[in-house]
C-alpha cells in the first residue's frame, strides 16, 4: 500500500475481545452496518473496501467504525477479500453519516452515492474501446461536409476529444445511434484499441497567469486566496452582478488550493451544459478540469473516481453528486450559482448540494465559496447574521453596462390572433437583426403548446397517469406528459366527440414561438433550445459554436439556455411570459422567478454593445417585475425577507415535507389518517395536511402531502422521527421525507 492509501485510522486492534469481527456498511438502503468475520491473517481498518457475502451474492462494502453487534460467532460470515483501493477517509465517513441523519435516509443509501463507481474499486479489466484513426482525424480536419452527416461529424469529434470508449458510450456522447459508430469502422475512421487500466491526468498549472484583475476583483481574489491558504472552515459569498468577473475571482481561489498541493471542487448546475466554462478553465490553467456528471462514460467515471481517490486529479468540476467523491486532500469547495434549484436532488436521497457542501467544508475544515449574482435568501440571511462573509463585485468587467430592462404591460397590448410577441418587442427584434446582432427569446415552456383542447366539445387532453395536461410537440406530432414521459400520437379526431379538425393549441411553447419568429423574420436563423432538443455536451458545444460564430441570429429557449453563457453579440433578450413562474404560488415562487429572469436578462450586452431586455407581463406592479425593471435586487430581497419572517417560512423557520404515495387512493388516505392521528403536538411545530399534492396523481400513484413547519430552533428531524417511529404503514404506501423542501408539487 502506498502512503497515499494509508488510512489515518488505527488498524482495528487484534487483541480486543471482538478481534475476529468487523462491522461492514453496504451501499444498500439498509439502516446500519453488518458484522462479518475477519479471517485470521487479514488486518482491516475502518474505511477499507471489502467484498462480503450477502445472501447468495457478493457485494462490496466499507469497514465502518460502528458498534459491533451481538450475533453469535458461528453465524458470522467471513469477509471474502479486501480490495486494493484507497480507503474511504474518516472525513467522508462522518460526512456520509451526517447526510444520512440530516436527510433521514438510511446510511447505506448515502454510502451508495460515495461508491457510485464500484468498478473503480476492482482491479481494472483490460478492454477494447473505440478510438479515432489518422484517417478519421484527417476527415474532420478537412471538414469535408459532403462525406459527413452531422451525426458522423459529432461522433468523430467526440472520438477525437474524448478517450477511447465503448460503442454505447461513444454513441451517447455523439448523440446518435450505435449503428453510426459501427458504420465508421469499415470506413477506416474508427478502430478498436486496448485501453490501459490507469490513465494519467495532465495537471492544471496554477502558475499560468490569469487576466489582470481590476482593483475590486483583486481585493476579492486576495481575500479568497488568503482563506484557502489558511485552510480553515469558512463560508464566503462572492456576490457580484452578471459579468463582473466572479469566475475569474474564484479561479484564484482554485490556484491557491493547487499551490498548496490540495484539490479543488467546483459545483456547477447543469455541468453537462457548461462547455464554455470548461474551455475557459483550460485557457486559465492550461488543461481542462476533470468532469463529474451523469453524461460521462462508464470508463471516464471509473478513471475519474479512482484518480480523485488517489489524489492524482487536482480539480473536479461537477454536478451535485461530485460532493460525494473521495477527495483525500480537498482544499476548497466552490458552489457556482449557489441559488440554483438544480442543487436540490429530488429523488433517492433528497438533499441540497449547496447546504451539504457547507457541511462537508465544516467537517473537513476547509473553505467553501458560494457564488451568485442573485444569492438565495438563505445565504443572504446567513451573511446578515455574520455566519458567512460576503465579497462584493458591484460592476461589470470593463465597464460593460447592465442591460436596460423595459416592461411591456400586456394588458395594453393588442396581440394579433395566435401571436405572442408584442409590438415593442417585435420592433426591437427587427432593429437587432438589422444591426447584425443577436437576440434571445425566453419562454420556460417546452413543446408547441402547453394545452390542447377540442373547440367543439371542450375536451382537454390530460395525462392518464398524472394530474397534468399533455403538451403538444408539433415537430414530432405527439402529445407528451412532462412529468411521466407518457406519449400519444396527436389524434386526427377528438377522442371525446369524434369531431375532426377541431383540436386547438392553447398558449405558446418554444416551438410555437419559433413558428411566429420565422413567420415575422423569414431570413433569421433560429435555434430552439430546450431540454428535449438539446441533449448531451456535443449538442451544447455545437449550439455555443453556432452562436459564437454567428450562424444563429435568434435563440428561442427555456431555462436550459439561461445558464452562464457569454455571447458578445447578444444584445436583446425578450422574456415572453415573465409571469409564468409567479403563479405557482409556492413560497419561493417570487424569489425563483426573480433569479431566473435576472439571469436571463444578464445574457444581454455582456461586451461592448449595450443590451436591452423586454419583459412581457400582465402584472407590471408585481414586486418581482418592479425589482427587475429597477435593477433593485436588494430591495426585493428585503421585502421578500420581511414576508417570510412574518410567516415563519425559511430561512426564518424550518420545513419538512412528508409525501405519501401509492397505487390505491383509499389506502393512501388510510395511511394519511394514521399519520394525522399520530401527529406531533410540540411547541413551535405546526403540521399542515394531509392535502392532495398539486400533482395529486403522478405516474399513476396517488399522492398526499404533509408539511411540518417549525420554529428555527426546533430539531425537525427528531420531531419527524418520533412521529413516524410507532406508525406502521400499509406495504403498498410509500413515504418520502423531504427536509428543507424546495418543490411543493
Ligand atoms: P461572472 O462570473 O461574474 O458572470 P465572468 O468571470 O464570467 O463574470 O466575467 C465576464 C467576462 O469578462 C468574461 O468573459 C471574463 O473573461 C471577462 N473578464 C472578467 N474579468 C476580467 C479581467 N480582469 N480581465 C479580462 N477579462 C475579464
Ligand atoms: Zn404523466
């Protein structure tokens, strides 16, 4: 074992009374660890990965420092083998325990997130994988488009830029079928090569110089670097307007961690969509960082997990799950766009990656940096109460002006039939295109129309599994449920009254908006961007290139497009329905809408050319719209904070949601009544519900919600645990606990 592998824990003493057994935690949704017999000549320490029998299978687990059980020796099964992998550190074990306690999930379920790549623990098997050939390279370099279908080009580019990978993985990265991969072998463009067990990683170079920072940026960067050098737990908010150089500033914190010989973790929302970020990192540090997200190939996951565990990968940029990677010498955690909702994992282990990032920082005694132009109220309150420090970047870099925001009062606009863009936005679009600049139209609705109804009988198309309308996707002639994925062909006759040609689309989705823009500006080159049209990092890279290279004039998209992109020629942003997020009515609706629209608006005019933003709204007096128009974030936050404080909502109070669901309505109700009878009567705790969830039926399951609302000082988990302890639920009913819920559906 190399020094790196040495665990800081003392080996389990072989002289103790229970020297012959160890406790092993398995990555399964079980409450605690199991005891196993230790073969005589084997020494194990907590954190070691071992193979153990479980029923008729063998599974990998981790030696855990929990109390041993009382099972008779004779009944103990033996450890099969110890794996040659760096042990799970005590820090990470404590973090796993903490997360399990906090989120009220079984310890093993959390461990599973830290062992997401079991293959990385096994001796690597030699395998064959696809690699690009010289002929393949030539083909792309010549970029002979006649030979190359777009799918083939994406594939070759993927094969060029990524390490060798399996057929399925390459097809996925290239965004095409496996047939396309196989077809490239006879052409001599791809070949099968053996892949080595261990990959070397190029190291980012912290000596590489970044841009010269402005005085404000330099001050913030200096403060961060000092924090990283001290290497103690602290939380710092880098709060600056879009384009103020927040990324440049936290790059300095990463450089400081690297200089100190430590690792750095950067969490980004939607990492798979962040090509620009990766390129930028490469410009700054000479190499791309390691990535961690669901779009990686299995081989990449294995290499990365192992490389991180062995300390050979200094920087990881990842989605929330990267928080559970086994860094042995982490020096800083950066959470970019800390307010972003995608940090909340909503299924499996329900946790908030920003909050758990702070926990990991505190357990591992290292600095955490939160970054945002629109920090969450939670974070703002933590700053006000002195728990977090704030570094402020008040201005856009190089004097770029913030865009001017104009409100279009839709109550005074006369829209033409089946049109959704008001006259002022249309003329701004016209002027922008005339000037050779680019525009972005934002509408947070996929598909063609959010609702389809029959003009003859009024029939509305609803999902058969969910409380939701079916959304028309006209390009593929389908009706889709955005909750369960249910698909139906668009019928020719109304299924209720049988009339033909009476089905009407109600309201716009991005596809319908594209139709309007094409009709008004036939010359404009459009790109429709939504999570169902933009799949995989290649497609994103292609889109980004298209905008940067100005082969696209108008971007029309949902929030997947709102994220950190920097497009110098993009000078107009039109928000087609600014009210969309406000109607949902959950406690963060206003905050969320403000953050999203502010971020969307921030795409405009990021370079020399000034930007303008139009908000189409029926509620011009709403606090969110006014704050956006006046660019007065802080006043908005104050009002919002007052409102929440008055009602005891987070962050001034605590929430836990309990969601009951099951296939049978009555059984779920029965379970709901059982919970109601046992509901806690504790000071400072209020139980709301059971109420049918807004999505009362989801994927055919009936759902009821309870909300536990508590004062800040209350230990909510303890209250919920005491409540649920004695209750036996029918086996067909599932109960999910969501601590600090963000979704109220
Ligand atoms: P933010 O993260 O706050 O949105 P960025 O760090 O992305 O801001 O900066 C916006 C743009 O300005 C980027 O293209 C960045 O490279 C550039 N930039 C920021 N600070 C500087 C600087 N000091 N010198 C040169 N370019 C800078
Ligand atoms: Zn559905």
